[in-house]
């Protein structure tokens, strides 16, 4: 009996790359341009993973739709400025590249991305860290509804032909866990990102890992349970 095709879909911010300083700095600039008080660092990081419109709705619920659209535009302008200056290349988390390389080398395993970033931001990160070779499907916030809607994962499954029971979402936020569950997939949370372990578990994580070195063993456990 041949092995089934397996799909692993990774979140980006807080999972593969440590982008917290860049996100907070960009939010600070966006709120400053609007003359609106910046939420705390913890509040800003708590919404990482949502689309920008949803993020600003959470951070500044008093903004009307026009002001929220202006905030989104200011964030994008600030991000573009940082990108042009070469100051927005967030570092990979320890072990991320080695894990991607090892998983990519496995027969019957495909890798993808589902991120709250726009396509331009994802392309920049992939180019800066030479990640293009790893991902056969890339889903971004400007193509889909915000997490935790399962649209991104449904598209990834369609792109690859993998079945939901043979697919896993890997991320650092409750939105990732909820999205994975909504798509009928398993979910692995990572503790080094922006939501605490308890929130990941409550949102449906099958397992939570503390380092990329633990990922292959966690996946082996899920594959065994799926048999």
C-alpha cells in the first residue's frame, strides 16, 4: 500500500519568522499617521495572523469603515517604506530552515503557506530567506477572507490534491488552529509565537511544540493516529 500524499501548511509571522518588532513598528507608524493612540505591544501581537482590516477592527473598534480603510492603507505604506529601506526582513526562527529542508525531502510530503500577509509581503520574505523552493502552494490575505475562515486551506488542498485527513496546519495563533479545524485538518501549535499554549489548545491544537526539532516527531504521532 502506497503512502498517502501529505500536506503541511505553515503560518509565517510568529511561526517561521520572528516579525514582532517589524509589525509593532509598522503599526506605530500607521496609528501615528492617523493620530490615534497605539495599542500596547501585547495587543498588537495578539492580532497577528488576521487580515489588516480585521486586525484594525480589533485594535481600534471605534474607527468607522472609512477610517479603518485609511489605517490599512497607512500600514501598507509604512510596510512598503520599510521594505524599500531594507528594514523589514524578519529573521527565521531557530530551526525553521532545517525543518523545512528535512520535510521537503520526504517522499509524498508537500509544503505550503497560509498567511495573514499580502502576497507582496510573502514574496519578499520568501526571496529574502530563499524559501521559494519549499512551498508548492501559497495562500495570502489579499486572496482570501481573514483567518480563521478556512478558504486559504481549502485552496491549498485543492492546489495539491491532498485530503484534509492527511493535512496539518502549523501555526502560532488560535486563528491558525481554528482555521485548520474548519478545513477538516489536524493542527499543531508552536509555543514561540504570539498566542500562549493554553489559547492554542483551547482553539483545537492537537499538539503544541516548543521547538522545530520536535515537529517531525509530532507529525509522526498524528500520522499514526490517522491510520
